[in-house]
C-alpha cells in the first residue's frame, strides 16, 4: 500500500488549487502528496465566475470578463457599472489544463485516477480505498460531498442552487457583449426563486442559464422549456444553435460541514462549506481558503482546528431561513438589495470584506418582517 504525507481527494477547484499551493511552497517540498480524482480532467464540465478589482492571478485563463451587469425584475431592469470590480469567467477545461500542467513540475506530487469507495481513519493514518488500489495518508483533504450527512440533519435548511445552461449561437444579434446578466427575475417564479443568468461572448453567442434556489430539482424538460421561452420571447433570438450544455447543483445551507473534520481529515471545497451559502459562489472563496489552509498547516495544529465562523455565517443563516420559508418571494429580497444599494457595496458584502456599518446598509435594504421572524425563530 502506497503511503503519502497528504492525500487530496478530488481534482476540482479546491483540490487543484491546494495541490498547486503546496507544490510551489518550499515548506512542503519533502512531503509526498497524492491528488486523486475519479476521472481524467479532460472535459469542459463547468464554469466558474467571480469578481475582483483589477488584474488577478487567474487572468491568463480568463475566458471572458464584463465591467457591467444587468439586473432584471418584473418591474424593469437596471444596467449597473461594477467599478472598481470586474466580473470574470473561467471555463473548467482551461483551469484543469493549466493546473494539471503546473503539477508536472512538482516532483513530490502524483496525480492518479480512481473512484473512492471508502475513507477509513485509523490511529496514525487514513486509508483510502478505490476500485483500483488502496492508499495510506497521514493527512487527507477530502472534497467529496457527503449529501446524506447534510440532508439528514434538521437544524439548518438545505436548499439547492440548481441550473441548466446552454451556450448558444443565435441568428439575431441579441446580446450586449459588455454586459453580463447577473439575475433576471422577469421570468415566471412558479412559487420558487427563479432567474436567468446570461454571460455574452459576442452579440450572437452567450451562455444562457436557468437557475433556481429551491429544495427540489425539476424535470430536465422544465429547465429546457424555460430556456427556450426566454430565448424565443424575451430575447427574440430567432433561430439558434446549442453548442454546449452545462448543468449542476450547489447546496445552499449553513450546515456545519466542518463538524466532521478530524485531526487527520479535513473537508475542503463545497464539501467543507467553502461555497458562499447564500449565493453558491465558490471559486474565489476557495482560493482564499486554500491560502489560509497552507498557512495553517505550517502551524502544526490538528486539522480539526482549522474551521471558524464569522458574522457572515449568521447573515447567511438568516437569509436561508427566509428563502426556506418564503421561497416564492426570494426575488423581492434581491430586487430590494439591488435597487437600494450600489453594486460595489453588494459585491463587497458578498465577498465578506465589508465593515459592520456597510453590512447594516445592505441589511437595511432587505425586507424587514421575514428577517425579523427568522431571527426570532433562531433565538427562541
């Protein structure tokens, strides 16, 4: 059985960013590290978006970026300048290629494929069993989401951000290449929080995505029908060709994923609660968490001591309580926020970089009654 100082389970954003951070840090040069994924990362299976000020370290693999966004509602729309932020998009395949290529220069990192069948903790190590072979790790960083543990608890509601997206080429020039549609709530809500999300690459090509924040998934045909209706009637796209599709779901919950961390195993990425619970945005939060984790590992502290909560965890908890109880009214919450607050403040708040005074400005823009009910429900 091969033994490693560290085993990283999953070569998604969290796994690859962590492997690269460990590989390029001389402190870990004598550590043997295994990165394990169930398949070769050779498919464009997802899109990551984030916002940041100015240039960033991912700019070499940015597929597109936008300086303005559109926010739509039943009562009209707003075109908003994001300055000083830029909204950026990375294609999964570009990220995988870049980071797997980087790993080749680190002699202490091995990439292997295999489907994890079990992860068993022992006194002095963790054993990882796949259908091909077994490995022994002194520390394991696990990005495999335990849906059962999350869903079986009752303390925190579990919603899903679920979506189907098409990259389309349209007959008519219906897209504004300089403006991303952040949320368009002008579509029927049908008792849930539903919106369209559009990332244009030219005036005739864009990723058009139908997204919901709700408890249950929809039949595939319902996502497809909503996309067709939006393209044909809202955008008046004319004839169009679907060039790529992407779908997925991200848990939206304040469940304490880190409660399952031990001294030898740490859950990372979505499985570790690194996604922003109230929005599902994950990429830049994961990047920041990886930087924190690398510094933490140098301290020699047990992995179970890594996680910590901040005031934004409580904000997300209340918002998700509201969406859980009033899912069909979620659009009003976001409409109020974007009508009363500048985009710069909203993005700063969602990045968890805002001051308490700025937090209060955003909170004041939200409907008072449902949040007060949620707060009282948590207090008593």
